[in-house]
C-alpha cells in the first residue's frame, strides 16, 4: 500500500495490522487490509464523524470503505492478544514494522505458534483459524504449543460454543487453499474434530478399502482426494464428503464398504447443516456420496444407468466439480467420454406430439435418450 493511500484519521495514529503485514513481508499480495487506531472510540468518532460502527460483539468502524478497530491497550498489548505470532504484526505509515517478539523469527522459520499462552482459550475459534492458516501456508509447521492449546480447548468443551458461521468462514477459506487436507490433519492432531466434525473422528482407524484399491485409512484417502482437486472449493468439499459412509461400516465387513454410498448421505447432510454451509454445498456433498461409485465404473454401466447418472449431475449444475472428483477418486480419465455422452443426451428432444404430457413426456424423453446413448456407445466400440 502506497503512503498516499494510507488512511487519515484526524491525526490519530493508525496501523496496518495482522495478515496484510504478514503477507507483505512474505512477498504476497494481501487479500484484505485491516487497520487499528490508537485512540478511544469517542475520540475516533469525534475526529471522524462520517465513520459508522458496524461491529456487534467487537468494536469495528467503517470509514471510506475500510474497517478500523481500536487497539486493545497499547500496541505491544494488542500484538500479544493476537491469534498467532505471524499475525501479531503492525506497520505504520512510514513503513516501520512492529512485531510480537517471536513474529519475525516464526515468519522466517515457517512456524505457526500461538501469540500467547491463552490465545486459543481466549477465542476458541482460533483453533479453526490455525487449521485454515496451515492450509494456506502449507510449508509452515504447527508448533507443539499450538497442538497443546488445541487439546486443552477441546477437553474444556469450549469449541461447542463457537458460532457455526465463524467456523464456516474459516472452512470456506481452507477449501480454497493450496493444501486443503491440512484442515483435517491439524484438527485431528489437536483433538478438535468434535463436536463440529465428529463424523470424521474414527476415520483414521478405518481402512479405506481392500488393499487392491486402497492402502491407507479413510481419513488418508479423503485428504489425498481433497488435495488432488485443490483449486475448486466446491469440489474439495465434495471430496471431503464422498466417503463419509465408510466411517459407519459394520466392522465385521471391513475392509469392504458395501453400500457406503447411500450410508454417507445422512452424515454428509448433517455435517453441512451443522456448519451452516451454503445450500449448494449441502446438495453437492450429498450427491458426491450417492454417485461417486457409479462414476468410477462409468464405462461398465448400462446405457439407462449412465443416462440417469449424467442427467442427475447435469441437472444439479455440478458437471465440472463432480467429474473432477470422480477422476481424482477413481484414478481414471473420464472427461472425454462424459462430455461426448452428455452431448448426445442433450441433443435429444421430444417430437411435438409428445410434449406437455407431464410424467409421460419425461418417461418418453428418458427412453429416447437411453436409446440414443446405446446407439452411440455401440458405434464408439466399433470404431475403437
């Protein structure tokens, strides 16, 4: 941020704080700029009458399209109250940087460490912020002190009172990160999967499948697929949800997971509802559980089953993320044949005499699509 862009607050000292300073020191372009001012609220409003208070639980003021918060005590006190040392940074308009005693060394060494001994207890949502930061900075290691604080917070039951929307906000950022699997690994290490991600608590101890197909646990498989589809947040969420049904498999059946597709519908829906996820994510997580196995054996399916699968995914508006997930999960290249077959189905239309007949029209259209797909498949096999 150039000096000429620095906000004027009527001669009140103002600092750029937190992640924006961290990103600048790392050579990254900040996504957002947070400012803190060194004055009480009444002085700030007296000198900046156009400012508007927008925070409900904390003091946040909107001025000139930017958000400002008062320092908590002195600048040094404020830095000590931050979540992580690498975020306990401030910069003034002259470019001077003020840092927590461990901030610069942790930034250089790539360490995620709590800014104080009570950092996570003071604000338990910071457990999830740490997990998100680990996703966004995959080369950084989580300090043992962070893990210890996570476990203490989990044992105290404080995570239950964290508002769902605050966890969802951190999760959505993690889903868009370069290494989304670290969300699960960090929460697992810190014993913080429950209560919000309780479906996944046993995932580390359950085999993902027979050795011919999977060599690790359900958790390891979910994490692998999440990272394989990184870059599409919705697809990453679908990857997290697609095998939740395996966690409820009867132990007597392991390592097989017969029927896990349908068994995963309820936990996928429950997880999304608990976290107050957007409706699109709710339906996408359920669909990923229901249909991912059929997608993995797509070329072995009968024309009618393929038709229904393609149209269900297309009707949900999930062609892109679902088939990306299916390829990552199965290890097969599916896109060329899917694009080809879907084109065949969408090219079929009812003759005028069969339109506007309600369910009868739907049944007729499906039959025509199945026939067209069968003919196209036979032709493709002859020319292969």
